[in-house]
C-alpha cells in the first residue's frame, strides 16, 4: 500500500466527512452560546492541543512570580465575589507572562503579543484570569485559532519561520487587522512585563448579591509606566540577552522593587449589549472609554519569586473556567472555547491530576470525587466513598445558585453573526490610526510591517495593502513605498 494519501479537493474532518463551514462555530442562534455538538470544532481543538509535547503549544516561553491583590474601591454593587467584598481585603496571586508564538527557548523581546495570566487564590477557590497585553485578538471565532497559530510556527518543509505565512492568512481574515496594527506598533515589543499593561481581553460577566448581571472587561494598568524597545533594540537584545524580560522581573523583585498594576473594569449593563454599536462579545473590538469609563478595583503587586521554575511556572495551569461566585462568562465565542480548550491541554500536557501541583491548588478547603489517574499523590481519597449521592457523609452539593441564568436561544447552525462590512473590519483600526498613533508611531508602524512583508509574494502584499487602504490612504502608501524601496533583512518576529 502506498504511503501517500489520496488528494481531496475539499476539506474534511479526520475520518472523511466534508467540512461545510470552517469559519463559523455552531451557536444557539446568532448571538447564542457555543454548542458542544460542533464535532468539527472539538476535533480541531483536541488535535491542536496535542500537536506538541511536552511544552505548551502557545505561550511556551514564559516567566512569573507570586504576589498580592488588594482591593482599593468598593464594586459590590456589580460583583458579589468575596475577594472584592471590602476595601483593603488582600488575596494571594500568581502571574505568568509569556510570548505567544515562540518556543520555550525563543527571545523575550520578539515582536509578539504577550500573555498576561493571573491566578487569584481566593477564599472561594481559584479564579484564573487569562489575557494578553492587548485588549483584542486576531480572530473572533475559535474555529480559526489552530490555523492562525500555525502561521506563527515553523514551515512544515523547511522548519523555518517565513513571514509570508502570517501575511497570507491575515490577508484573508480582515477581522485580524486591528490586532495586527497593535502588534506592529510600538506596543509589539514591550521592554518587560513590568512596563506593559494587561487585559482580560474577553468580555466577562459580573453579578451582585441581588442577581443583577453586568458585562465587564478587565484592565491592568502598569504603575511603572509604559516602555517599549525599538525594532533595533529588540533585535539586538534578542542576540545579547534573549532572557532579558525574565531577568528584569526576577531582579526587580529580588531587590525589593516590587512591580504593581492597577486593576480596573469597564461595566456595561446587560441590556446594553443588544443594540451597542460595536458587537460587545467580539474579541477583535474594544469598548471606547467614553462609552464605558474605567472603574478602579484594586492593585496587584508581585513580591515573591518562584522557588523553582519548573514547579511554579512551567507547571502553572490557567483556565478561564476557574471562576468564583460573582464572576461569570459571556457569549464571547473565543472565551467559551477556551473554557474547553485550556483544561484539555493541561490534562494532556501534565496529566489529569495537574490540580495537585502546589501552584494550581486552591488555598481554601475543597473536595471532589475524582479518583485515580496518572501521578495521583494526595492519598487518592483513602477509603472514602467515590460517588455521589451517598449516605456515607461524603461532601454534598450546596443546592444554591447565585448566578442569574444566561439567555440562550436560536437554532443550532454555523452563523456569521458579526456584521461583515467595512465599518466592522476597519472602523476601529481607523480610530487606532487616527486617534491613538501620533505621526512618529505611524511611521514606525509602516516600517515594521513593510520589513516583515519583504518575503511575501506580490499577491499577499496586495491583499494587505488593500486592507490598509480601507483604514487610511496614508497607511497603504506608507507600507507600499517602503516595500518598493531597496530590500532589507526582514525583522524577526517570532
């Protein structure tokens, strides 16, 4: 039998079923929640989570530290979570910062989004808030996630990382442009974790003791000030000190210069979501602060370095489904998929009992009926009963429900509910170009993009320049003129 597989002109699932839509996950109605019956999505994510062993598929290069979160403002009108219950309350935390696309040995200074993951050891259990140093992302439907990440990885034939792969993808996915502009702006090469903001990025929910829900976005403002490397500085540092950011955070904590971030939230009444002029659950969009201003919540400080990198940082497992009463999810498609994908990746990478690792354990009493599995080292429940309900005094369900129900409606299908027009794709990138960037920042953005696109074929360049034109003619001309100039070596990004 030949080793070559038959060629197929259309995409199929792994056992041959044709894929009718590879762009939109199945949801309950246009704005409804994800459906577990979407076997194509589950297959893609399950396969993707198992492509690399043993390091993380994404966010492989990372570093972190322990610290403390302190409440500085009363938000109990929005949230009943115990960690926000009173001003001055302190909660132990752990933070991990990372690049996204590079391997564990890659440079800290690569032009890449930065992971910004926080673990709060609350009196109600562990709350994980997993975000980035940008308030948005490249895609808004998880069905595209594994495809996007592969464009940041190595070419299957050459094992190199040509830049044209990412531009080829982005040219066909205009929703990515907003994040692309963030990435190639000055924000794409932060000097260190201490000098960058963090964001929950997704839309989450909060509910108060009366069961009233609000949609929220989380912001973490660095108190050290924003500092970024220039392209030349980032490239030089990648060769001279590829672990620069790792060392910077460690040394700052060791010398008592504890970095701090101010935590703020944007709050949207639940009823506003239906007719807000930007899709409130679209991960490629921000909520303008004029519409929903920042509300201060507290400060978190990093003040203790890990005692062992592998134990505390490499084995740290964050998952958006780790919530506490008062904090919930939203119909954000990317968020709902991450609730499934993250623990699936952890179980594969570290085994089903990864919750026993100290950095992942809650600091409050907890009890489950989980038993057995690889590397069970906590007594495995001894001789206690391993099922529920029982009459053997085993732990019982509380019977209470604090979170208000999230309305779910609609027929299960693959919907493109997002408005696919120029305002949707290019409205916020236009605001970023005109309102956020100054003239010097626009010049640096065009230079960074053009340097990265030098190895791209003309058809890929043209697709991107057409997108830039819809943002602003000066943007398109700035990139095109540099591409037409004498070629230079492309800037290494990942």
